C-alpha cells in the first residue's frame, strides 16, 4: 500500500488511515482535529445520492463529527462535576504545585477505605512501613579487603 493523504494533509503508510476523495478533503477547512470535527458535523448530505463516494463520506464524517461534539460536551460536564467533588473532598490537594483536578483524586481513590490513615505520616500497625527488616549479619568475605586487592597492579594480559 502506498502513501495515503490523511485529513490533516500528511502522508502516512498505514492500513487504518482514513481515505477520502479529494473533493471531500477540500471541504474540511478546519485546522486541528477539533475544528475538523466541528466542520464535519455541519455537512449537508444529499441522501438521494448516498451511493456516490463523496456523499457517503460526508454522511459518515457528519455522523463522526456530531458524535465527537457530544463526547466533548460529556467530557466537559464530567470535568465540571469532578472539579466540584475534588474541591469538596480535598481542597488543599489542588493547591499543590502541579496537582490539578484530574490528578488530585488519584491518591484518594488509592487510599480507598483507609482514607482515615491517609493524612497521617505515622505508619499504622498493619502497614508494611511499620515492619522493619532485620539488619544483615556480617559475614567474613572470601576475598581480601578492597584496598589490599587494588594496591597491587593488574597483570598484563596476553
């Protein structure tokens, strides 16, 4: 398969590239995927000529553009709801540098039912942090000390 011109004008070599007739590509003026989806959502389709490649492509692109618009709206709504929840549950978390509404809930959901232990820095009896590993016992080494070994020059290899 040769290079295929994609919606953004770039050439790609892939089986999943969207192939459009040139007359359809020219009707998508937007720059960037969001603008292209918005433009596609407004396509007029002549259903009497749906058997023509251009009309079929316009029909499919209009459907995709409308679906993208609905998903964008749903994402914005969920982001707004998430922002309200995060401000209620962890208002100080989002004031931290680099922590936004998208990242702040992660530690809260990771803490789960142990949320009471989350703000404290002291380990609980059942946490792994409270268990101390025993110190390893010193064992005599089978080699001499590093200083003694490195004091003599390395023999030349042949």
